[in-house]
C-alpha cells in the first residue's frame, strides 16, 4: 500500500463527519428536516451518504427522490439559502 493511500484513508473519516455536521447545521438554520441513510457509499473512492430534505413545517420533501450525495446536498442547501422565501415575495 502506498503512503498516499494510507494518508488519504486517515483523513476521509474526519472529513466525512465534518460534512455530516455541516449539512445538518445548514439545514436546521433553513428550517428543514434532514434524513440520511447513515451508510457509507463509496463514490469515486470516497465515503458519501445519501441525504433528503423536508420542510420542517409541512413535512413535504424538497429534495430529489433518489437522495443527494454529500457534495450535492451542500450545493442544494446553498441554492435554498439564496432563494427568496415566500414571506419576502409579498
């Protein structure tokens, strides 16, 4: 096993957990319920989870049916944050 592989495998679990906390924190700020499959899917050699988001008030699913990988979930939350809320439109 090469040194690069060993170093990368040590850093992945820390980044994996940091991403988990970041997604949950952002979703909570935006008033969403977070649902995760809690299993590690290895996509491109890195661990990922599948994420779903629902509106906290209505309980309606606001993310894709198949779920979003970690990076996709962070991007989706960023888009939600930039969109005007219904109360701001009127």
